[in-house]
C-alpha cells in the first residue's frame, strides 16, 4: 500500500547563481557532511529533474523524445528537515512525494553500489529508473537510445541545480540494478544513482 503523500513547496524560477557560474563550479562531490537539507532544497531539485514547466502541455524540465516520459524518479531520504527517512516516488503532476517505504536505506543502497561511501553518507540519493516501453512502443529500438539520453538530461539538471543550492552531487553508475530491484519496490529499470548533500 502506498504511504503518505507530501506536498512540496513551489519551486523558485529565479536563483542567486547564474547558469554559467553553476557550470563553472560543478564538480563531482563524494564527501558529504551530516548537515540536513531543507524541504525547499529537495523540492527545487525534484523540479529541476522532472518538474512541469508548461502546465498547458505537461512539458517537463528535461526533454523527452516525443514527450513519452519514460522515467520514474525516486529519492532515498536520509537527512531532510521535515521529512521522515524513507524511499519516496516523485509524483510529477502534483509536485509531491509519495512514500514507498519508511526507513533509512542509505546503507542498503550503498551495498547495491559496491559499498560507495558517497551513497551512504549523502543526505539524499536520487534513483532514476526507466520504463523503456513508454518510448520504445513509439520509436522501436531507437527508443532505447532516447531513454538513455533522457537520463543524462535529467542528471545534468540535478547536478547544476545542486550547485546553485550550495550542495554537492556525484553521478553514480557503478551499482547492481538487479540488486536495487530486489531490495526496493520501484517501477522501471534502475539507470542512475545521484547522491546529494552538503559538501564536507
């Protein structure tokens, strides 16, 4: 049974840092402090990744081939003010989080990612998973490539938004997708893990 739905604060459309500065400052950060993130920061990151930017047509912040939107976005919360630790699914249409399971799963997720400490120590971990059929049913085998491209679009948005919020992030590809699927109740094939938090 799905758990609680948490409505997120509205995202800001103007920040304190220019796009050029975020690109210049983006680095892969693997060491995180124990400082808690805010709900506003989490909301902003989710919006940057997959938020709706055109309510009339439902277009999102990251481009998608034919607007097929094959991605599911999950966040493993460890240390965010106002949100219990747990696994959540981003509900794009409502800009909200749907609780999947309560608990701090940073250790389990780290084990799935070859024991990487960045995954264990981050305040949150994003998991991007793909339902390939949403895209391949329209584009055939080419759709597989389009899905992978879209994962990159989403990830870059996340990394740059993290910089703008004074946070660090790192792209993680070294993990076992099958173990993630065994451990957690998620939809789609896991493609990408992105730890985020305050740099140490």
